């Protein structure tokens, strides 16, 4: 028995395991592969993902190991999307292997007490009103796990999604590409970047000791899961360029398409989906792993509060409401990039219009924030028109009685945070009934003297704030009750102390 069973030890599953363990929730992760793959799917963390990871103290180590690129990945337009001036603490994309990201997330989850079991494959699940029972297979046989909740982080072909009977509507792939991590027999056979020939183009990305080659798969087999061979990739490259390029020493060969699908429900009873199990989309913009981390970060604190019995009734449903909308935006963004990349004469005027818009500083910034998810804004209760409300709060420089700190450091525990920035105590006294779920901190913020108080969810999104002309006492209480449930009975009377 366990509180939560996570299926899949990719980025979403590992980050979620750490988030749950921050809150003391018993967590078991099962992963069907006995070892982490010997290849690397992706090499990109975007600004939004870095901002989120910084709220748990995970970003700096990754940043120290990666390389920074001051623009966002984007396909389909002849423009560069600069991250300068965007709403982020990390105005760059970080080049770092996904395998390394997984290693760091796994080390933290294990350090916090998560039970990660590799070589354990989910075969079946059954749920009732109180629990989910999973049948798990190993090399030594099968066993059963009973959990209060089960989370599928098991990829686009998710067994969890299928077993739970969750629909996966969308569009089938109509175009396919081949990807190979290989070596050139002649080291300088092709330059890095795109090379166009009479039959198409070949994209070459440098990697340590090898190159990643991507080109169109013009003759995909009837069974799209048929393994790709080195000869197939060589043939496709030769067709595109009109000449033979000898490839060798394949590390990884795969095929991917432009399918776009999204689970109809991210939460069904006690079964939940995150990452690729909840959505698949074209790889344009290198967004995949970043969206998976975003899902896990949004889900972790909500599921933990639900397991502990402190969550308001709607809290887990808000995971679907917030992340399903965000996922739909990702599908639309990536599909648009694919369409622009394939645009012919008919779409030429649209491409020209968007190129000119992206060439304007404000348009360029808007494109960058949309593509990376930096424009993510969740609806808050009560709703209001302050530009920070619902968005990830910036990493404010703060001074407390213990010295200088930053907002991200105060969120590292995984709890909610209420900051009183006026030096008084009325705001914190009014929230005393939530002190078991929310850290109450008095601080000074010299960079934002107009800010009097701010309430943050554990994921760093602004739930309420007060300035000289914005925010009221009843709004604070509504926000606390909406995200954290009612005040503790013993302190309920103190909630009346806040002056209007």
C-alpha cells in the first residue's frame, strides 16, 4: 500500500515524486525499463521550466552544467525570438541533456524518500471510490499495489490512460521524420544546421562525439512502430540531398510524426495523467519536456493536499482546468509552427505578416512568451486585473529578520507563502488559521515599494496581492480558503482581525 503510485520515471514522474515527498506523501514510482535509456531524447530546458525548477532549488545546478542560448526555439518563421525583456528570471534556453535532468530529479526524489522501482511494468489497474489497485510485473512475477491515487506519467502510448478508459482525441500524423544520433564517415560531410537539396532538407545538430540528423521520412511503413534502420536514414538523406552521405555508429534511430492529441480528462476518479500521457504534439519548439515538468509542478502540491485531507473539494479538479487549457495552447502553438514550416505560396502572405509582427520588439516578445509558456496565467479567486495575479511571481529580492533572501528560496519547502511587506503584522495575524499550510513571513522588498503583501501558491503563482490601490481583506480570505481550505478552527476568530 502507498499514498500515490506513479507510473513512469521520466521528467514528469520524477519531479512529481519529489513534490509529493516534500509534503510527506508516501510515493512509489514504477518504471518498465530496468535502466535509463542509453540515448537522449531532448537537450532543452526553456525559461519557464527553469523558473519553476528554481522554486525548488533545482535550477542552479542544471544551469552550471548547461549552455545558455538567449533565444527561444521556434520553427516556421525566418526570425529569432529573443528572450531579452520577457517575464522571466532566466531569459535564455538551457542546453542540457534530458538524461542529466532526470538524474538530478531522481536523486532529489530518492533523497526525500521516494521508492523508485525500475524494471517494474504496470499491467492493469482497477479503481473504486477509495483507491486504485495496480498489477505490476517484474522479472520474478507479478504483485499488486493499492494506492489512494495513481498518476500516469508513462508517455504517449500510456497504459494508464488506456486502462482508465480516458479518450485521447486529436489528429493522426500525416507527415513523418527520421531522427538519428550517428557519426559521419567523413567528419565534415555536412555543416551544422539545415542543408537543402533537390529532394528536401537535412538538419544536423552537433552533439558531443556525434551528430543528430533529422530529415523527412518519405516512405514510412504501414506499422509506424517498425524500428528505423541506419540504411533507411542514409537513403532518406540521399533522397533529400541528391548525393550519398555515409553514416555509421548509430546510437539512436527513431521516427516521429506531427500527430496532436490531448486526453479528454486529466483526472478521472483516482487516476491522473501528466506529461506525454496527457498530450502529444509535434516536436516544434522543443517544448515537450518543459510542458511535462509544468504539469508535474502544478499537480504535486494539489495531489499532496488531497491525500493529506486538507484540500478543498475542487482543488484536484483545478489541475485539469489549468493544465488542460495550457496543453491545448501547446498543441495549437506546435501545429501552427508545422503549418508555417510547410507554407507554400497560398500561405505566403500569412507568413509575411507574422514575420513582420515578430520583427517588432513587442511582437517578438509576445511570440517568445507564448511559445515558451511564459505567458501562463491561471484564473484566481477572487479574480482581478493586476498583471501579476495568476502568473508566476518574479524572484523578488527580499530582506527578512534573518538577512537577505529571495522569493524562490522561501518557496523551496513546497509550501504556500504569504509575505507581509509593510513591516506590520495585521496581514499575517489574519492568516494565522492557515499557518499549518502556508508560511507567514514578514519581509522588505525595496525593488517594489508599491507592493504591500502577496500570497503565493506552492507552485509560485500569485493567488492574491495588495498594493496601495489593489487588494482587500476579504480577497485574502477568499484566496486562502479557495486554495487551502478553511482556517484551522482554533484560529478562525483571528481571521476577523484584518482591517479593511
